[in-house]
């Protein structure tokens, strides 16, 4: 279709429109046991939900094609009644709704989003998996899926970058994998120094380029820090040759230059991208960096990443 797809936040005054698309979407699904409760939604119940927290309505050419209710749930934002009208299936409506929900959640400081899906609808479960949502739990036919949101921060000095990394260390635990990406001079080793300080490990953290990896034992009874430089490694096979698997479960592993190499070490990880942005005066004292923390996997749901990096 040529009409532009729009997604708006809506309140109780659009409850009837939300309910209409919810009924159309869920009514077209296969009969489930126990049956879905979405078709029990009324304008009154939807208005109550929309009064507590605005929901989303997708329209194309003035016609309602999708809807979603949103419900705060602690540090997470729950997506409910995610609905696409049967006549608008396959047109990107669901992705647009979810994208808008994720942007709202990030802007409002939520750690991530959560929803429930039916195990009897494998295509729906695959859709959420494709968007990065991981299974948290399963009870009967209901699967709880969630996704931790990225965090972006700016530092203007090496000291600020180290302090940010120290705060990150407060939520790191044994078995965590941190993959650092950035150009030469971006500050990857400086950042790792902050992680080491926050973990309370032994030894000065320096670039392990020529020895490939170093292990820094904890001085405070916590996990060790395994610091790896993957710059000269050709791929995951060479990384495996370092026998890191023997320490991954017991240590926090930080891999510099790890993008495209280290992802296979663990299904859950934290990807940290450091981008150097020269200020107006490249020779001045300010040395700004943009840092993007992208959590991958269910481990990061409710881990307190946003709070630690605040």
C-alpha cells in the first residue's frame, strides 16, 4: 500500500478503535485452549488501561490497522494486546508498533520490555525472537518474552570513561561476556581498566595485545577479570584455542576488538561500542566519547544496567 503508516500514542478517547482492531486480530487466530482473553476486551476495560498509560494505535490512510496496550511493570514496560488487523498482515505494522514501544520505553528510562506469547503460535514466537526478545519463563501455554534495551552515554574524559566502567562492574557477575568495539584510540583499554577497578582485581590492566589475554584474579572474593585482545585473532576458532571456556563461567571476560569474533563464546553478552567524537577544539582538554551498551540475552532483563550507568 502507498499510504504512510503512522503510529500514535492514544488515550481513553480512542478505546473503541483499539478494541475494534484487537477483536479483529485475535478473532482471526486459530482457536486455542484455553481460549485467548483478548476478545473479552471491552471499550470500558480498554479505556481504563489507556487512562493508566497511553497505548499505541497504528493507522494507514486514516484506517486503524494495529494497536497495543502498554502497562508499566517495575523497571519493564509490558506490551499487551499486540494486534494487527487481518487485512494489514505482512505490511510491517507489528514491527512499527514494537519499534515505537521500544523508543518510548527507552525515552522513559525503562530497562526493557516484556510480553506474553502463546506456545501454540510458533510463528508469533519466532517473530519476537527475530526482534531480539528472549524467553524468560514458561507456564502452561504461556511464554514470557523480554528484551533489555540499549543504553547510550557520553563521556568527555578518560576519567569519566573509567568511572562509567566502574559503575558497570557493579552489575557484572561471573560468566558475563563484554565485547568492546571501537577504533584505535577510542579508549577500550581505559574502559577495561575501570571494569577491573570496579571488580577489585589484582594487577594493572594494560593492553594485552602481544600476549592476547591476561587473567586478573579478584582481591575481594569476586570473579576474576579475563582481558582479551582479539585484534590479531582470525576468528572464533583461534579464540577457542586460548582455552577461555575454562574460565568463562567463573570470570568476567572482556574482549577488545571482539565484534565478529567473540559472539560465539556465549549466548548472552554485553556489546559496548565506543565512538570517538572530536569536539570543536581537538587539542583541548575535552575528549568526548559516545558509548552504546547493547545487552543481548535474557540475563540482562532486570539486571539494573540502566540504573548502574545513570
